[in-house]
C-alpha cells in the first residue's frame, strides 16, 4: 500500500509518519507539506515532497506518479487560529478536502480526514455526547468540520469513495507542539512546568473537554482505516475519546508529581467561548462496536509519560 500524508508537518502528522512506516513499510509512506522548511525536516524521517494541497494539478501529479492507494488529509487551520481569519480557514480547510476527495475518486484511493469535537456546538448535549446529535458549531473551524463530514459522506454515497474519519478531541503529545487549538493548554503546560516551573492557562479552571493521548490517536487512524468496511455503519465521523478532565484536575495531578509547580489563569475570551460550546465527554460506543476502538491511555498514565518525555528534551 502506498500512502500519502498531506499536511504532514503538524502535531498529528509528525508522529503519524513513523507509525505508518512501522505498519506499512518505510518506502510506502510519503510526507507532504506546503512549507519547504518543514519538508526538509521531514526528509530526515521519511520520503517527502513539497505540496500545496490547494494546487490540484500538482497534487494530482504526486498521487499519480507515486501510485497512491491511501490519503491522510491532515490539512487544517485550527479553532483559535481560524477565528482570526475565518475566510482563510474556510479556503484552506475545505479546499484541501475537496481536492483530496476528488483525487481519491479519480485514482480510487481510500481517504482519512480527521474531524473534531469542534464540530459540536452549544446546542449539542454536553454530557455523554451521542454519535448522532445536533451539530451547530459557532466557529469557522467547526463549520468546516461539519461540512467536511457531510462532504466525505457524499463522496462515499455518490461516488463510492472509501472515506473515513474520527472526531478527535484534544490531542496530547510530546512530539510536535500544537498550533492554534483550544485544547493546546494540555500540551503546553508540560513544557512550561519543566522549563519555567509555572504555567498560565487561558481556559477556565473547571472547563471539561475530551482528550486523547497521541499513541491512541495514531492507533485510531490506522485501526479505522484497516477495518472491514462491512462492519461500518458510520463513516464520517466516529466519536473517539480517551479521557476527560478540567485544567484544575490536570494541574492538581501534575502538582502531585512536581510539588514546586505553580499555576494561574488568564482566560482568553475566544478560547473560553469555544471550549464552553464543546462536549464535556463524548459517547464513543459506536466506534467500539463497529471497529473495536479501545483506548489504552488514561490521564494518570499520560501525565507520567509526558513528564518523562519532556524532561529528556533539550531547552
């Protein structure tokens, strides 16, 4: 199987590349990103190419020349960044998706495009959020994710494109730092506590949001894509989650391991509004039933692993 990861230089892509190589072979995975300096960095771990996913001609040439069988479309401007420039967020997020789906149709590729808890909104049930429920987000990022789910389902029902996705919650990782997301605090705090001993959080202390540790997120992407299509009732998109906590709970647990750590709050009104509209915790029973989803990491195990990994980094 030949795999192309588009938007490979972000938080997920940086760690997805070696995960895919382990599963499918080093030479079968190509990393693509629009930023030449990122492509140069990725070239140390993977075959890599510079690609603007909005340039469908160049995109098509890469898919054709490399006989791509599966596309992971990770191109996205995230929630907080998207609110600063909604028009750009729509153009990038939807343009890259439409091009990816069209090429998947033309070249008969399977395609994975992550959705997000950002697809939900204030009218969505916040506790045990159902798989199928009201989805009226109040951010451009969320609007793109809902539209992306619908568009991916359309390409499956209309053209038979094997499109699949999960609704990722906040993803916590010690590889590449996130950029412009509402759940970024749950990654940033580990770096700041190790580097400076203090952290100022922009999310209110009692706001709950779903989270997923990166090893589980990576496993979800490959497990779903390798699942027997006959078992799938839902395709775009499955709720998945590993844990749910508030900043206050996370910081309290970190303090037990780093007693000198200090935390305070300077709430960002944009992030506050976004986080308040998202689920406290999702029901991921459909993913568990249809393709065997089962996360391995909880909050306590994640904290120990994050602290250990970040302490090894050179600052």
